[in-house]
């Protein structure tokens, strides 16, 4: 199960973008994990745009194996919430894979998960983040970074890139067994080209970005074709 932690004034796309990636993956992958949203209080959680998203309480995350932490304007208040920070720490101690989107990295840093690790966040937060969390090896020029079981991404839509890379990692064996051109092999190749290796900021991103978006375009074309023709090959 994949959980998304949201809070009042979260950035809607930080959650909705990766959620949509896993939704598409679930259509094409048998037994793909389902997705839930959680918050300190169950019910409608208002985003910074005014749009609300329904969430379950934190107890509903008992089966979560991957936790995404959204960012947004409400991240300051969320970082001061002891219940929120303790929740993140508890899941991390359980071996849950933890990921942040945009300035959601503040919550991971506040929980101590990023100490001594490479991480990234929205570029505009660089100076403030370094000042608050000097133990974190921040790399603000990365799209996303994977450091063991902790993942962080840059601003907003970079969370989509991170989610694609997670799918590529989780289904690597399946991808190798599928024929070339299948959605799973395409998504793996695209994510591999787009990914940021932990603690390596020297990678050139222009060619990787082009390959990534080309791969994504092929994925969506195949999805569109499958919708028009239910019996279209995978």
C-alpha cells in the first residue's frame, strides 16, 4: 500500500501528480499496490488552492510500505506538529520507504531522516533549508534523489518523476521479462534516464530530460490506444 501524507494548505499537485502515476500503473500491472491519503485528522483536508482531498486517519497507514509526504504552504505548521513528525519517524523505523515532494523535505528533515543523507527540495528553499538543517547534504540542482530508502524530489512536478522511478525500481524484473516497447519497459528506461544518483550532482540533465519526456509521450500514446481498443497488445 502507498500512503500520501497531507496536511492543511498542502500543495494539491504534490499529492495528485504521483497519485495519478500510480493510478495508471495500477491499470496495467496486476496486484499493484493501492493508494490512500492520510492526515492527522480524517476527513476533508483543504489544499492551498482551496480544493479539498479526503484523507483517512494515521492509523489507516498500518499496511503502508511507501509513504509520500506532500509539501506546500502549510509545511511550516506541519513541521511543528509533533503527531505528524512522530508518524513519519514511526514508519521510517518500521522500514517503510519514505519520499517527499517539493518542500515536503522539511518534514523529513525535521524527523531526522535526512541527517547525513543526500537530498533535494524546491530550489527556492535552498538557503533556508541549509540554514535549518546543516546535517543534510542538500543538492538543489537535482530533480530527485534516492538515498537508500529515503527519496526526495524538487519542486511539485518532480514528484511525478520520482513516482515513475519508483515504478521502474519496483517492477525492474517484470520490465526485463516484458517485450521491448511494452509500457513497463518504456517507463523503466525513461525513469532510468531521468533519475538522480544519490550524492552525484555532475550528471548532465538535458539529454536525460529529453529521453524522459519522449518516454512519457510513448506511454500516454499506448494508454490512449488501449482505451480505444480494449484488445490492443500491451
